C-alpha cells in the first residue's frame, strides 16, 4: 500500500529530520527533539496501520498518526513564531496540514462517516 499518505508522511519525516539537524547545529536541543519524535511518529503509525489486524486497529493507528501530526504542527508553529532558528518552516507546515487533512479523511471514511461540504 503506497498511497499519498505513505509518501507524504515519509517526506514530512525526512524534512523534519533535516530541520532537526539544522536546529542542533544552531544549539537548539529541546524543541528539536520534540519535533523529531512527533514528526517521525506520523509515518511510523501510518505504516503500522497498513498491517492492522482489524478495522478498529487501523483506525486507532491512523488516529495516533493524526495526533502526532497535530503535535508536530504545534512545534512547527513555535519554531516559526519564536524564530528560535533561522529557517522558514512554511513549506513543512503546508505539508503537515495536508497530512492532517488526509488522515482525517481516512479516519472518517474508515468509520463510515460522510462529510457534507
């Protein structure tokens, strides 16, 4: 299973790893580690969901991935607002929002919930 969420969550983790390295080089050790943990957890949980033992297990893993993506959004916002490092996180934040939307759609669809737009 190699749909968009698999590719996007992998790319997001890779970009956040690059940002983590930059943050370390600029002596930022706390928030960088928080971001690294949450950002890489998104893709890890998406991958785990692909081997879920049931629909409930699948939804649970995707829900965890969504929560980790939202936590990553928080750390990225802090990085952007505080200017703790000299780096524009706008593109990473846009990818993060795309991932959150995809995960929410997957979760709702898996629960059999239809959205009215």
